[in-house]
């Protein structure tokens, strides 16, 4: 029996494929996060996940992932995101986040 990760009170999400990320951003360990970074407030956080398979669209309340399907996960609280990252709408996920990513994976950025 595998455990599940459940994210509640989803405000916004972005779903990407590995091909959406420029190789230069992977080398820098940065992930373009569009407007999701600009919407973070002190009482919310952003979860960035690399998942082995695509889950149903989850941008409306609650998302549940099998822990065994998650290759990488990074959580950002409001204070974790620098002013420069906010102005450039990016998340500093570090290169390790992308290390095991495969072409068939799905990347979720979830503001909750």
C-alpha cells in the first residue's frame, strides 16, 4: 500500500511537460512559474512536483498524488521566494529537482 500526498485549498496551478522547460533553465535550477509566483501570499505555499504520470486536472480544490509517482518535490513558503525570483516569476528549485526527470513526466506547480 502506497501513501498519498494530498494538497488542499488549491488557488492556482500550472501543468508543464519537461519539453516546456528550456535546457538553460534546467542547468540554472530555475523553473519559470508564470503568474503563480506573483499570487503567493504569506498564508499560502507553492508545491513544485515532477510526477511520473499525468493526473486529472487538479486546479479546483484538492489534489492527491501517489507518493511512489513523485520523482521530485519542492515546497516554497512565502518567505522562501526572493524579490528577484518574484519579479522574474521563477522558482529556484535547484538542479537536483530536474535530475531524475524523464520526457514522459508531468510537472505540477500548485499554489495552495
